[in-house]
C-alpha cells in the first residue's frame, strides 16, 4: 500500500491536500458535522483527486495485466482517500460527541462513494480524447458539468439541482431537514450506470477487444446525457413550466399576471389571490415609480412541501427577476407576495443578466424588497431595527452592504437592518438615487456621500426614534442562532420530522423514545415541545415539572416566552389557577409581541371562570367555537375572535357565523388589542366583508401604536382598492 505513495511526490501532495481539506471542513460551520455538507464536499474533492490520479498513473495501459495493476492501485488509492475523512470525522466527533456519527454514513454512501467512479471515468475520458492535453480536457469536463445546474437554475423554474459533481443542492440554506431520498438514490444509480459505461467502453477500445468505431463512444457520451436532460423533469431531477403546470392545473390570466394555482383552490380563495396580486402590483408600481409592460408569472403551490419538491425552497418564497417569475405557497403567499414582487420591480433597474443589484450584494437585493414591503410581523420595519440597536444587537451595516456578511448574522437581523437602511435612504433622498445605486453599484456617485457617512446619518435617525424600548420584544425576535451556528442542524431536523410524524400517528411511546435517544434534546425547542406533548398525554403534572426544569435553557430567546405560556396552560389543566395567573400577568407585563399578548389575554379572560379555562384548553377544536361564542357575548373582546379565524379557514365554522358575532355585539378594545384587530381587518377583507373591515379600522385608528401604524395604513389602502375594484365587477 505504501509503495503507491513512496517516492511519488504527486500522490503525496494529493494526500496532504486531502488531509488538510478535511481538517478545515471539520472546523467550519455546517461542514464540521459528518453529514450532508461534509459528504458532498468530500465527494467533490475525491472526484477530482481520483481523476488526477487516473491521469497521472494510468498512462492508458494497452495490456490486460497493466490494467489490472492500475485497477488495484486505484482501489488502494480510493480506499485510503475514502477512509481518511471518516477517520478524521470520527476523531473530531469523539471530542465533541454532538451528533449521531452513524447517521452520516448514509450521506457518505450516496454522496461520496460514487465520486470514485465518476472521477475515474472523467480521468480516462480526458486521456482518451487527447493524451497531450488530458489535464486541460479534465478541467473543461468539470466546467461543463458545473454549467448544467447553472443552465437549469437560470432557464428553468427551479433553484434545486442534481449533478454528478454536487449530487443534490436543495436551493436554499433554510431547509434544514435534508435527507437521502429515493429520488437522490435513483439519480446516483444513473450516474454510476453512465460513468461505468464510459469506463467499460474506453477499456474495451484500449485493449482492442471492441472494434466499433470511436465516434460511437462520443455519441454515447453526448446523446445519452442530452436525452437524460430531456426526461429529467419526468424523473423528478429538474422542473420545467410544463411539469409545474401538471401540478398547478389552474391557470388564471389577469391584467398583469399569469397565475398558476392548485386545483383544490376554491373560487372565493382564487378571487382573493388574484386581487391581492393586483393590489400588490399597484403598490409596487407606486413605490418604484416604474411599471412592467409584461405579465409576471406567479406559481402558488399547495404547501411548502410541494414547493420544495418541485421548485426547491420549502421554507422560503422566492423570485426570479430574470424570468419575471415568483414562487409562493398557499400557506405563506399573503405575507410574501408583496416582497417577492418587489424583487421583480427592482429588476427593472438592473443592468445585469440576473436583474439584481450591480454588486450582487444580498443586503441591497433583500433590503430594497424589505423597504418596499416594510413590515416585520406587522411592525413597521424601523421598530425592530430600533429595538436591535437599543439592546446591543447592532449589525455592521457597512459590512452588510460592502461585503457578504448577510448570511452570517441571525437572518432576521440582516433582513431588518437592510430593509430599514434602504427605506431610510429612499425616504430621505428619494427613489431615484437608490435606483442609480442599484443600477451602478457606486454608492458615492449615487448619493454624493460615502456609505460610512450615510450609515452614521441612519444611526442618528434610528436612535432618535421615539419608540419605547422593550428588551423582551428584542429577545423574542432576535434571540436565536443563525443556521451556520446551530448544532447538527440536518440530523436534528430529520429526527424531528420522524418524531412529529409519530406524534401525528399518536404513537407517543415511540416518539418519546426517539426524543430521549438524542443528546441534549432538552436544548432543542422542537424536541422539548414534542416531549412535553408526549408527557402531558401520560401525566399533565409531569409535563408541568418538565417545563419548569428546562426553562433556563431558553432564557433570552423566543422559546422562553412560549414555554412560559405552555407552563401556564399546564397549571390551568392541573387546576393551579393562581400560579397560572401569576405567569400570565408577568407575560402581559413583558408583552413581547402583539400575537403572543393576544394568546395571553385570551387565557386571562377564561381564567375569570376557572372551570371554563380548563375546559377550553382541553376542548376539541370544533367545541371551542361554543366557548368562544358564549364568552364573546359576555365580553366582546377581539382576542376571542382571533382563534375563530383558524376555525373558519379550516371550514370548521362558517364565515357567516363569524360575521354574525361581530354584527350582533359592540366590540370593546384596548391598546393591547391592536394585533388581533389588525388580523380581523385582514380576514374581513379576504372574505369580502368590507363593512366589518371598516368597523374594525375605525376601532383600530384610536389604539394603534406608532410602531404598527404603517400596517394599518396598508390595510386601509387595501380595503379602498378592493372596494373600488369590487364596484367595477
């Protein structure tokens, strides 16, 4: 074995590079775990190493004995290079003891092992084409393979890809639950078939046991991949507009859109989706002071899972400005359509083929879209930026816009600061200056001042905002880790999916065993929530104790407040009503978010009749309507209406019943009720109940806090637009 490397400087260099690469990978975020990214990058490097080894050592043998000798050498070389990453990963894992080491082998088997065959085939093919320029040809073949996904992402409605060099890319970083799927296994099987075919044919020709003309090999190499690209949408390896149309069968053409919807969308929902698109189009036209003269294509998937499968990003809606297309899902489009359309409009300013910022800077790209849709959880975007600044959560705006630090921060902070800064620039200096900056990438030329000077102006503007500081709101929104700093994100996400499937199937014993098998499960909120659910089915007193033991693990994070609320629920179920009230009163004082405050106040209302509070929390979904209706007649608070929105959306309760409750009672609201009333306005507009929407707006105008005033104005503008266009029908 050592003889292969002894006195062979070239192989010694490859071995050294391989070891250094792996040590480096095991110290970097994401790749430091024996998982998806580690296996993918090792597969890529191994492919190159095997290709170079083949070019250096094979010498294109013409005898069967020489071929056997080389094959044995390649086997030893590959075995060593395959073992090294596993050994080093195990060594690092032994010190950290954080993830399941065995779980990584499935990624290594599918993503890394086939790289040996692919590298061998590409090395042989390079030498076979031209021995003199074999290394150059090898590089060109790698570049050709790398261009395939770029072609697919640029021209096709997808951001995921399958490729021999990088077997699978999901499209975004935000989908943590990456696993080995049947589609990926089949794809790698096809890779092995094709590249083994190349090896077989070349060896036959070299040994002169195959007398067919040489052009047949090149026909095989060219025609088979070409045909594969054509059928790949049918196999699930890529997407085309035609393949998406088979999934999203409803095609609706409006004045400015071509919209594809799932077949199950009702007529009423279809009507609202179309109108919301058109309203957002007009809003962006006014903001950007430009108007596209072409129709924008919008794909609205049934849910995030379907979007992930056919487009590539499950947890993020996306725009492709160069194709004038946006990709949404039914469970998120109301919150994202305006933002994604902003990317299309901003693309009209661009001077590059991707229709994005001249510097390709994510802070500028996302900043202008966030400024055009300036809301964060219904808060004006300057407010969370103010909170972050006041609570020592500043992000270097200069680094955001001059470098690529966007994804190294907590994502919400990057989006908020980018959006707030861009909105400041536009409000202060006008849209045309920002248009010039987006087009040219030259900040000083566009604004006649340096970026550093503009950042100082923004910080003064932000510091002088008259908002009240709330540490608890800052903790709720920003107290979490970015993906690159999470521990074992892929492994834990996959395990969590398995666990929640067991919970859905009510197999609580199996779910509990899975959770308890994971190291530090109590420091992962999703896993702890699953364990609480299992435990309360067994014994609610134990669930209460479990929460109390683990609260400190989540201090200064959003989960601290959610667990406090869950603890109050457990105490109500266990009839410890006074203790529950103390927790709820503390949460009310902290008031981290409008949404959470509504949930707190709902429980406080029911606690006035302690028996009702316990019955409400224990009631089945459909039975809650009776509780809410009776309570609303006695105390017409908007927080009692908020849970009904979900019941109406799930068709558990008719909108008519919901509207009658509003009509027959005089709603009483306090400043703490701004969030539920805002949701009720939005819900009434969605159901074309403009009278109720106007009623809620009048109530909200007197109590809306300054930091949410733009959200109210947006709903007022939307209502006026919907009424105007309803009259035209």
